[in-house]
């Protein structure tokens, strides 16, 4: 938002300079980013008349000018321009000037004659060439002959204005208008605001309601819709004063009708739109949702297909504009327009923000609707626009306003006490002073018992709580007047929670294993469920939809960390980075019900992915790819370092993993990890052409099963005895099943076991396989005898025969 000081002076008198006023605004929470002076670089440029003009005798192109610049003596300046004559009045840059184009003027000597300045062209003054004639663009800029001599050139050129550039916060929608800024200035400077008196002379012979019908078909998105009808419209350029106000605000003047709608939007903060009445089918306008696939042809001459979520202003046949964002091309006001329908409405800010972002369209109007407009003043804005056009002699005004306002907004009242405000601010401001401050800001305040009740003005939709009242009091009273105090409280040692420390340990272990942590958005797209082959009935598909997604690519909150990990892998593979060791520790979000009525459950998960070569590329390294046992080894090492033991490993099935190459790590019946090779169909859907392996764990489950109490034992004094058992079993028998049976039946001297060979081939019957285990026995009290080890082996073989059908291979 940018406003000229001149425009503010139209409504309020103040003595402060632009810089002083900007400082007051900023200290009151209405930040001014820049003070822009149009005369920057023109402080030593004045008007001067050429009293004498003669050629330099030592040059064939230089002219010596004797200039009257308002000083006692004439000033000698040389120029090479050929469009100047005696008596011309021109801009003169005196010695010491630093022109807008960067040129510094110094005293010089040209062909033996001193030059004390420079005659200026339009380019050297950086004037807007679009407003100049061809003659003014070339050579020295010639001023009108009645221009006074010796005055600052900026005054003559209309460059003496000052513009304040505001960097307003989203909650101060009221300050996105000149009158809103004037209200603030009145409080900050003590000046009296003079708001324009709005009066419209209506043509009683014609009623607006007979010419146009309006309606609201989406009341949750449009709370008020108002319109006026202007007849006998004469399209013409706007007055110079209005064009200047718009130009200072960064808006290009177009014609009187369009310029008035922009002027009123800036003045009152109410965006408006003008329709050519003759182009409105059925003479009816309705605020409704667009039909899916409906064509939207906007003023920028672009056509878009509606998704069915956009709010539009439609006539009887088609959408005539995107509500609150941009009007339609077919109903645009042109030079041939004779009757105009002016529309002012109040739209849902969140809806406008979503639509504007989705379509990639932003405008001055959408920015104001997003922050909230004053729903009470739509008719006032229409009257102001009609008044201005009427004053220009550009129209007659049909009687009445067509206004649809189904549910008028109830006034907001906030109760507070001086003690509560002071306790929050750390001040001792009297209640009467608080009342005075709020009344100056437009609040109606009444006192009841020991409390105050503030009726919030319609334009301050950001004030709803006592805390908001405190902020209003503080910023007007002056933040610099509030004494700085040290915070009081008991000093405690800061430390991480047990869970955060545990997560840190997980990250430390995995990075130590050569893996790289990724950090992803907590969002996903519905198509990822299909790519990952998530069953239709799975709870994972019950994801929370996002009301205002960052992009169309992420409309849902993720329910599995695998989606983020696989998207990262897809992105890396598309960029030829195919050697991946990725992991992420992050939350997923599980709703209790849809639509959401309470906070979803947040579950922290750990997931990892391996793909590509096992070792970094090098002359002394092989090029073997990672496989199932690499990812299994990462998981086993992680569990070992987290002190999680006594788990079992079983085969299983997972929607995203390859059948027969999937494993579940379990503690009892609870799964602590799932891992395996990504299903070929999933890889194909993601465009990944190499095998990849993933694992996923629940952090809370890992935290629950990690060992908390540790007991140290001395190193064994006595040697161990090892026995190798080559077992012949059915091909479907798991190693885990055999290992459990061995551990259970091995007796008190059992120490450890290892699977060191799996064989199928000629010496093994069909449907069978050989699995060889090394079993260790050891005693802490003595050296074991072979007989004791043999006895334990016999018990093991008997148990294996009984429970697993295993036989000792000869």
C-alpha cells in the first residue's frame, strides 16, 4: 500500500514532515517501509531563462548560454543541444547537483570557457516519457514561457510529491485504505479528520431494481452483494488530480469509470467492479460457485477451466468474472458503454486467497478481500463512486441501490478492565485514558460498574478479545513509554525430553551408518496412495485434507512416511542421483474421524531407503548393488545400538513391498519394524528403474522396548565349546523358527548361535534345504566337557525333530 502525503492532506491537516509522520505510523504498529520523494536528485535543479545565446568560438557545436536562474548575476552554462533559443525557460542543474540518472554536476571548462552547470533533458531528469510529446523527448526540455525563473524545477514538473510505502501486517485490513490511514493519523498527530460528504443526486424516473437483479447463491462465501446503475455514461479520461492520486499509489489511469472504481477502492478500502449493462445476459448477476469445467474468460484475456471451487459473479448464461479477483472480458467497460452496473461485495477472505493462489492471479482487490473488508460499507462505496462520476458530468444515477444482505453482521463488543489491561502491559494507565484512546480510534466505549465495554467499529474485524484492546491501548499510548522490565521466574535448567534425546540418538546412529537425513513437507497427494498400492479400505487413505494447500501437489496431510521417502527417491532418480541411503524421522497424522472435529493423532515414524551401489564408486571397490540383507543389516545394527534385543524376524506381506522379500521384526505380537524390497509395480509407477529397499518403524514402539537397566558382567574366564549343526528341513521353514527352537532347548550353558550356510542342490532332496548353524556353549564357573555339550546338542536335535521336522544332515 502506498499513499501520497498530498492525498492524506486532502482529509486531515498535520504539521509533521513525511519522515516524522512515517515514524509515528511505524511506532504505532502501522509500519512505513519507505518514504519516496519524487524530487530525489532535483534539489539543485532550478528553472532558468536563456538571456543570451552565442556559439563557442572554438567549437562547431557548443553554445554559450547566459542564464537567469534567479540570482543577482547571470550564470554561464554551455550546451551542445540545438533546440534552445534566447528566451527559452529550461531546467538548469547547478554545480553540486546529483541528477536522478546518476550524473554529478561540477564546474568545468569547455574549449576555454567556464561552464557552471547543465541544461537538462527529460531523460536526465528521468521524466515519464509516456506523458511527453516527441519534441519534449528530444533535446533540452523546454518549459512553458510563463514559468517563473529561479524556482525549484520539481514544483514546475509536478515532482514535489512525497509517497509513503506501507508494509502492512495481514491483520490491519482497515489500513489498506486512505481513510483508514487518515483515522490513524488523526490519533497520532492530534489533527481532525475531514471525511468526504457523500451525496448522490438520483434520477427518480428510473429505478435500479428495474434494470438489474442480483443474488447470492453461496452465502457462506459472499455475505453481502450490492449494486448501483449508472446511465448516460460518457467514457473519458479522468481529471488530472485523480490520475495523479492513482499514479502515486502505483495504479495506471485508464478511463473515468475504471479509475473511479480504483480510486474508491484505495480511498475507502472497498474493491469494486464495473460491468457493461448491455453485456449482462438476463440483466442478472449472482454470486455462485463455478460449475466444474466452466470457462472463465478474464480481463487479462486468459481463459481457464473452473475446478468447481471458484466463486464467480455470473449472469444468466455464464460467469462474468472471478469474484474478488478479476472481472470478465465480455462485460468489460469500453468506449461504447452507455450504462454501467457498479458492484461492491464482501467475500470470504480464505476463499479468495485459495482461489487467487490456485489460479496464479493476484490483484489489489484480492489482497484486500483476503484481509477482510468492511461489510457495512458496500453501499457507501457505491455512493462515493456514483458521486465522483456525477461530479465529472459522466453519468446520471438510477434511483436506489440493489442490496442483498441476508445475515447482517452483529456488532462485536469486548469487555475489559483497566486492571487487566495494565497487568498485561505492565503499565499504570488510567481507565479514563484507555477510554479516550479507544474512542479516538472509533470505538464506542461505555462504563459498567468496574468494567468497560467497547463496541468495535465495523472496519476493525481484527479486534475480538481483551488482548486486542490491550494492543490498541499500548500502541497509541506508546510502546516507548512502557518501562522495560526483566522477566521474572524460577530459573530451571533446560534439557531435551527423553523422546527428543532418543530421536537424536537414532539420527546419530543412522548417519554413522552412512545414511543421509531428509526433511520433507508433511503433505502428500492422493495419487501417491495408488502408486504405493495402498488398499482402498486401508485407514492410510483417510488423510486430512488441507483447506489452503501450498500447491495443488500437496492437498493432503500424510498418513505414512513412506510416501515422502519414495517421492524423495523419485526426485533423486529423475536427476540421475541413483545411489541413495536416505532416512527421515517425522510425524504422520491420523484423524480420529473425517471431517476433522478434533486434532488428529500425531505419530512419529522412522523410515529409510537404500538403492544403488553398495560402496562408493572407486578403483578398489566393486559395483555390486545393495540388496535385502543390506537394509536388514541397517535395521539390526540400529536395534542393537538402541539396546533392543530378543526380537523375532518373520516373513510377511506389505502393500508396497515385494512378496517373499518382506520381513517383520516383532516383539511378541507387536511389530517394531517392517522392511523389504519395494514392489516392482510401485517402482514403475514412480518412474524408478532400479531396485530399492525400505524400512519403517514407530519411534514410540522403539522407545518402549529399548533396554533401560544395564548389568555389566566380567569377561568369561573359561573357554567356549562350539558345535556345527547342518539341518535338513522343508524349503518353507524359517531360520527364525529353527533359532527359537535351538535357544529354547539348548539348556543353561547355551551362549549364542549363528546361521552360516544355506544350501539347496544335488545332495539335498527336492523340497528340502540344508541350514547350518554354529551353536556356542559356555559356563561362567568351569570349563565345559565335550559330554556336556553333546548332551545339549542331543536335546536340541530332539526338539528340532519334534517341532520343526528337522533332521541332522549326514
